[in-house]
């Protein structure tokens, strides 16, 4: 079994080496904070983009929409923890369809050297693979978890692509 000191053993399944720069911070956001964020999203988000892989997305950036206070607080916390050189200046909220996920892809370089994702609502599996190959690394993300991708996990020359799927109650990817 391939290991990574930044991802808890019980959350990872790997047939190959785990990409460098992948970190998982379990319970980064408490249950109470998750509920507060969910209430804010339900009451404040207009979901202006509905064509993102069949999922709804809302973007917060300077000059477009200001980042909500809870997003600013998370950004400060990630900066203080050393994951960003400065406080992040944009936030994407993505609501995945029930039973759905997102296809394998590489994130655009313009987004930045570090990408983080916060899991809310339900568990997911994020999968990594070499282009056009089978998934070789799977990480279980539970509500409140923060995953961080930088370096090889983000944009290396032979970069793995990543995608995600909702998981069943047993923690297995749904097909």
C-alpha cells in the first residue's frame, strides 16, 4: 500500500504512488460551521452558472461578487496555516447533482498554484489517474474535510488528472 503522511491511512486507496502535494485535513470545518455555511448558501446564492458539468456554480471574485465573510474567514485560516502565500481572492461554490460528481480534468493554471476544496453535505471520493488511464489513487472526503492540491497533485508536467464521485453510505463510489 502506498502511503502519504498528509492523508490519513484509512481514507486512501492507492495502486500507485500518491501525488506529491496532496493533503487532507479531516474536520477542517466543524459540523456547526458546515450548517451555518449551508444556511447561508441556501439563502444567499443565486446560482448564476448552471452549465458546469451539469452542476450549478457560483463564483466570488473582486469586481464580480465579494467573497462572503465565512469564505474570507476560511481563507485567512488557510493562509495562517501556510497553505496560501496570501489570502485567497476567489471562491467557487459548486453544487453537485445527487449521485453525480465531476469528470477527470486538469485545473487551469490561471487558478493558482494551490487549489483547495471543502466538502459539505455528503461524502465524496476524489480520484487521481494518469491521463487516459484507470484511477490509481482514491481519497475519501467526508463533510467538513479540506483537501489541498499543490505541486505534482496540481500541475506537474506528467500531472495526474482528478475527478470526483459521490459515495454510498458504505463509503464506496457509486457507479
